[in-house]
C-alpha cells in the first residue's frame, strides 16, 4: 500500500484523504439523520398514542360519570323526589349530558388511528353503550309510569342489567386503556431503543471515522514526512561533505521528483569535486614542471644572450660584403640593359619587315585569287557568248523560214550574232591578260617568299640574341636581387639577433615570474587539495 501511495502525487493523496474523511463524516451525518428521523417518528407515534391514551382515559372517566348520574337520578326516584325521572331534573339532565359527552368522546376516539383490536373494542363499547341507553329508556318510562311494579322492575334493571352493561363497557374501556398504555410504553421503549442504537451506531461510526481518518492522516503524514526527513538528512550529509548519500527516488510524486533532483545534484557535485581534485593534482604536477622549465629557460636565456652578441657582429660583416657585391651586380645589370635595348630595336625592325613581307604575300595571294575569280567570270561570259551566238544562228534560220515576216527578226539576230562574236573576242583578250597576271603574280609570290624566309631567319637570329640577352638580364637581376636580399637579410639578422638578445633578457625575467607563478600554483593546489579532502566522493 505504501508503494501505491508513493506513486500518487501529494495533491491526490490529500484529496483522497479528504474524500475518505468527508465520506466518513457524511456516513455519520446520514446515520444521525436516520436516527433523528426515527426518533422523530417515534416521538410522533408516542404523541399519537399519548393523545389516544388521554382520549381513552377521558372515555373511561366519562363512562363512570354517566353511570353515576344514572344511579343518582334512580336514587332520587327511589327516595320519592317528585319529577326525578323528568328531563328537567338535575340528576337526569346531568346523566343525559354526560351520556352525550361519552358518545362524543367515544366518536373522537374512533376517529383516531387505531389498531384493529382497539377498533373492535371501540365498536363493542359503542354497541354496549347503545344497549345501555335503550335500557335506560325502558327504565325512565317505568319510572315515569309511577306504577310500583314498573318502578321495582326499573330499579331491578338499574341495579342488575345496567350494572352488567356498565361493567362490560368499563371492562372494554379498561382493556383499551391498558392496551393504549402498553402501546405508549412500547413506543417509548422502542424510541429509547432506537435512540440508544442510533447513538451507539453514531459513536461506533465516529470512532471508526476517527480511526480511519487518523490512519489516513498518519499514512499521509508518513508518506510526506519520511521523504522530507530523508531529504533533510541527505542535505545535512552534503553540508558535512558526504557526497555519496542518495535518496529513495522510486516515488512518482513531487517528493520523488525532489529526491531524483537531489540525487542528480549530488551526482553532479560528486563528479565536479572529483574533477576538481584531479585538476588539483594536475595543477600541482604542472606547477612542478613549470618550475623546472622556468629554471631551464632562465639558464638557456643567459646562454642565448651571449651567443646572440657574437652572431650580431658576424651579421654586420656579412651585410657590408653583400653591399659591395650589390654595387657590382648593379653595374653589370646596367650594361646588359643597354645590350637588351639594342637587340630589342633590331628585333622590332626584323619583325616589322617580316610583317610587311607577310602583308605583301597576302596581297599578292588575294590578287591571284581575284584573277582566278575574274577568269571564272570570263569563262562564264564566253559560255554565254557562245550560247548567244548559237541562239542568233537559230534565230537567223527561223527568220529565213519565216520569209518576209521574219526579215526584221533576222536583222536583230544578225546584230546579236555580231555582238556575241565581239564578246567572245573580248573574253579571249581578257583571258590572255589574266594568264599574264597569273604568271607575274606567281613570280612575285616566289620572290616575296624568299624575302620572307630571309627576314624570318634574321628575326629568328634576333630572337635568339634577345632571348640570350634577356636570360642574362634575368640572371643578372636575380644575382642583384639575391645580393640585395642577402644584404637586407644580413641587416635583418643583425636586428633579429639584437631582438633575440633583448628577448632573452625578457625571457629571463619571464622565467623568474613563471617560477614565482609555479610556486603560487603549488601553494594553491595544496590549498585546493585540502579543501577537496573535506568531501567524501
């Protein structure tokens, strides 16, 4: 059950506990209400029975009353009181009034809620009363007759028959009153019993509610206080340096979440302190190494400072020699530059000649191409002239066939033929001239190509010379640059060595500071180890 409760959240536990307490309180209240209702019903029943008892007692009183008044007016008659049997006589009037009251009260009793037995007794009393009143009528009639025998009979009826009827009525009334009294006593006892039972049940339920509520409260308090006590103990252990303490985090409530957070925090702190302890050891080891390195660095800095002074003097000598070499290389480079300029101008002239020869060759080549194209055109014109001549011949033949009507056409055909012959003659002349141009162009191309070959040879020679001069220029420039760089490098070396000397002094001072820092780190790591040793992890 504890595991089940621990899986509940605190709000749910409190809610369930309150619900149980409310249910128990409601049960006690319900039982109390039922008891109160039963007591109320019992009180109503007792009140009803009390009213019934009072009415029954009144009927009992009234029965004795009307019987006494009957006896009274009978005695008055027996004593010879005149008019004792008349309705106006006081005893007779009281009898009739009492009899009427008895009948009314008996009717009121019958109107109440009665059991079957009581109802039967009331009915029987009513019947006996009716017999009593009928017999009274006979007695009154006998008394009023004045006849001694009738009076004697009436007295006998009063003394015997009326008494028997009255005794029957009284017996019924007494039994009825006894039954009503017993019913009242039973109702009172029942009410007392119900009250006692209700009180007992309420006490038992109240005790059960207290026990169950106390149990639920104890379970609720223990489910909350136990984790809190464990948490307080865990926090106390952590404050004392014990980081190995862990809480039971199996619960699914807020306290379980707090326990899991506590365990996570303790684990993080344990890991952190472990890393701090390891780093303290590492710092102590590193500070020891730093102290040794700083001492060795100081010694090396002193040795480097001495050697740097010697190297600085040598670098200055190298710088002076490199300066002299740079001056000689500069003069050589100036002479080569002049040669390079002359070779470049010759190469430019040869290049221009080569370009001109190439242009001339291109021009003549285009001329040959143009003459070839003209020859093709001339061939076309010659072909057209031959066809025109043939057409003119055909036209002449056709004109001759036509006779007179074709003469005009024959004249035109003759002129066309003559024009075609002139065209053919002109094309032959143009063709002969084109052949002459082709021959001259071929000779010109041959001569130009010989010139181009010579110019190309000159240009190649100039290029070789220019390349050699350029290569020598590059070598000289490289030599000059190398010498210059050597001089510059020597100066930089000298400056660098001077800087090294200064740096060694700074390094020596820094080594001293590093040694001091290493001592401080050693002290700090010792203090850190002392602090970490206070924790158990």
